[in-house]
C-alpha cells in the first residue's frame, strides 16, 4: 500500500553521456569542466571484488561530448571497472581551503572502449602512453557543493531525466 499524501519523485533516467548533461545544464557543465581542468590529478573511487571502495588517482579528459578515463594496462582501477563499472570521481580540491568553483563529484558507469576507430581518435588528441585502457562514462549524477556569500552552503544535483535540484543551507 502506498501513501497517497507522500510526494513522489520520479526516478532518474538511464545513465547519460557527458553531452546530454552539458546540453541540459550548460552553465553547471562548464563549471564542472573548469574544476577538473584546474588540476591534472583527481580521485576515482571504484569497487573492489568484495564490494569495498578503492580510491586512486586519475587524469580525466573531456573530448567530443564525452568524459573519458584513461588508465595504465591492468591497473587495479581498470580491473575494478571491468568487473563492476560503477564509479565516483572527485575533482581535485586544490591547495588550501579555497575550493574555487566549489567541490565537484561525478557518479556513473565506465564502459571500456574496444572500438579501434574511437581509440585512434582519442590517441590522436591525447597521445597517451601505450598500451592503455580507455573508458567512456555514462553519468548517473553530478554534484557541485559551494559556499555562497559566506552564509550558505549550496548543493546542486543533476541526475539524468530530472531537473537540476538546488538546496541552500544556512
């Protein structure tokens, strides 16, 4: 039995490529890309075989409407993603406590790219050391947290198929 007085929230849609997020929320997407572009290394969380989290450093690329994750061959993070594609990605917060642009996190699934033509386009643009694993991402959530006017903590949450949700806390 359901409570007809409880508000209903539609479930998020299926995971989305970066381009769908960028089309839906261009200002937030630009802020997220800028936060990731400010530093080279970020933190990737994957799931170990036993389900516990593993965090590792990672470089990311935004190219051709996709968010790409490149990794050394047979790295534990690549093996984790092959087994369970779920991930969380945290932008490097930078030096000190300033967090210019806020704290940015992305959740989703990483799909390994085997297609030779796609890999060749990536290699042409990025010139990664070979061999390597290449994953494209499908987003399930993008979150930005920042302080506004030194008075409010603002949290913005985007999920596929749902409008951008913004929460302010004093």
